[in-house]
């Protein structure tokens, strides 16, 4: 049994020696590859320098001429059409990504759809407007904030869609104008038969509500004027006058105040309710250098060098294989 132990030790020593030798050979191959790469670039430095200069020149030319413009339109979706609006914008973006210019031109109505690179919609976060005079919205935010961060709650898709204003942004390669892009886009967004019927009914309801409130306010004014005339023409004395609670004068005044506030809000709603998707403001052709970010002057030299390396490796591989084939042919002869 004792004679097997030295044999096992020698086998282990041989395995360790072979392993260390394999590791050493691996590092030798790595060092050789690194050296050959450095040698290749040193020997070809003139060609590489020319490629860098040419690539930088081409990239600089593209950076100057390749411009991108940001365009923004602030809209407000009426009559519960916010989800409809977001789905329509997402559909247009999908068509842009897929290159469906026929849809963008024939259905949406954009004259030159190839110049539109991207479109998206985001809410204009206005939490104060969201909770203004709406106690249920404030309670909703409080409840949602208990299970997460307030910022995430305010930016959440469900919460953000309930904001009044939303920004539609699209990137174009050339200068745009309202007739070519903006007007067709808004016309397309307002082309829903369902929401058009709701808009017509809702608009008439607002007009009727305003007219009815005006009538009620006028009637309240008559009551208040009559009461004022009664007090003015009544008997004068030094005693304090106490009014009967049945007159409910305080309630009448509060009702008028509420109606006046409602009238102001309804008239504002009437201004922006003439369309399903109402344009509030638009800003076109903002030169956005961040999109290109002058990257072509760096990408072109790298691309040219990469192509040169690939061609050189292919040429070396081809010559090596051709030499092997020639040697085999000579041996066979």
C-alpha cells in the first residue's frame, strides 16, 4: 500500500506541471496576439491616420448638416378622451417605427411623413390643479402615497392621465409648419365619430347650464333687490333690526356666490370644449443639438478603422489559405 503513495504524488505533480504549462502557453498566446495587434497598427499608422482624418471630416460634415428639431404642442383632452388621445399617439409612433409612410400620409394627413422621426405624449404635471376644489383627488393622492413615494404616485400613468394639460412632442429632420404637420395631426386626433357626438352634446349642455345659471342669478338678484328696497323704505328707529331666520338670506347669498364661481368655470370650459382635443399652445422648430450630439465625427473614424481591420484580416486569411492550397497542389504533383 505504501508504494502507491509516491505514484499518486508523482501523478499530481505531473498534472500540476501540465496545468501550469497550459496556463503559461495561454498567456503566451495572448501576449503574442496583443503584440501582433500593436505591430499591425504601428506598421499601418499612415493608413490609420488617413482614415481618422477622413472619418473626422465626414463626421464633421454630417454633424453640421444633420439637424433635428423638437416640436411641442400642449393640448387638453375633453369629455374623457385622454385614453383615446394616448392610444392614437402610440399608434402614430408605431407607424413611424415600422416605416408605414402610407398610413402617416393618407390617414393622418402628414405631407412629408419621412421627416418625422419620433412622437410621444406626456402629461403636464400640475398637482395643484389636480387637487384644486377636488377633495377626493387629494384623498386619493394621500392614499396612494401611503404605499409608495409621492413622486412616483404623481408620475404614475393612472394619476398623470387625469391632469388637465398634456404635451405632444415630435422630432423632425427638417423645419415644419402648422399646415404640413400640426393641422393634419390635430384633425386626425379629432376624427373620432364617438367623441364628436359626445362633444356636440356636452357643448350644448354647457351652454344650457350657463343660460340656466344666468336666469337663476337674475332671479336671486331680484329677491335681494326687493329685500333691500323693503329695508330701505321701512320705518326707521334706533333699535337693532333682527331678520327672521325663515328668510334664509344667508343661504341665498351663498347660493349666488357658488353660481357665480360655477359660471366662471363653465365659461372657461366652453372655450376649450369646442373640440375633442383642444390645442392650447404650440412651439415648433426648436433646434435640438442633443439628438445628434456631434457624435458622427467620432463614429466615422472608428467605423473606417474597423472596416480596414476586417479587410486586412480577410486578406491575410485568404493569402494563408491560398498558400496552403498551393503547397498541397505541389505535393500532389
